């Protein structure tokens, strides 16, 4: 199976699993943003990441349409995360575990802060401190998911190690 179909199926599985987890997690525990984490990991790993950026944007927009109050807010936020990813990948070595963990810890705060800014401009009354309350869960989820995807995909994506970036 080629990479496009496999990637689409991975995004579809993450999308469906993200909504199924709502029924299994206890009340008050935020659901991990699996589509965001998959998008962030694949854009981080692949040099030609346009396909993964498009898949991530499409599935985030679909989740906005299904459950979001402001359709398109998540789409703009994930585009900001993708731009952060491209900048981070330019300056840091993708093959370094510590860089990957640092990047994984940056993804949820950036996404959620941009999302909060957009929905606040649209008229939401949620405070920034309320939104920060779910950061610890999302950062742990992100660090685990992105690092696992990175570990599994690293050998397939980067066949030859290169040390031309900051470690």
C-alpha cells in the first residue's frame, strides 16, 4: 500500500479513536488530540510534508465541523503548529530524542493558545487560565504520542544519520 493511502488510513483511525476515547476516559480528563499529534509528528519527520499538512488540516477541520462551536478555528491553529514545526525542523536535528521531546511539549500550548485567541476574538468567554488547566494532560499525551510515532517512523524516514543541526 502506498504512503498516501496508509497515511489517510492512519489519520482516519486517529480521528475515530479520538472521539471513541471520550466514552472511556473519566469525566474531567481531557481527550488527547490524536489528529494534532499525528500531524505534528509526521510533519516533523518528513522533509516533503505537504501531504501530511493537508491531511492534518482536513481532519482537524472535520473535527471542528462535528464538535466545534467555531468551525475553522482549529484549522487556523493547526496551520500555526505546522509553521512552528517547519521552523523547529529547520533549526534542530530531527533525529535527536531530546529535541523531539521538547518539540512534543511545545505543540499543545501553541495549538491551544492560538485556538483560545481565535475563539476569544469570535466572542468566547473562556478564560486563558481555564484553558491552561488541561495543558498538563495534553503535554503528557503529546510527549508520549509524538515520541512513539517518532521512534517507530525514524528508521523509515531517515535512512542515513546527519549531524548538521544543533543537537
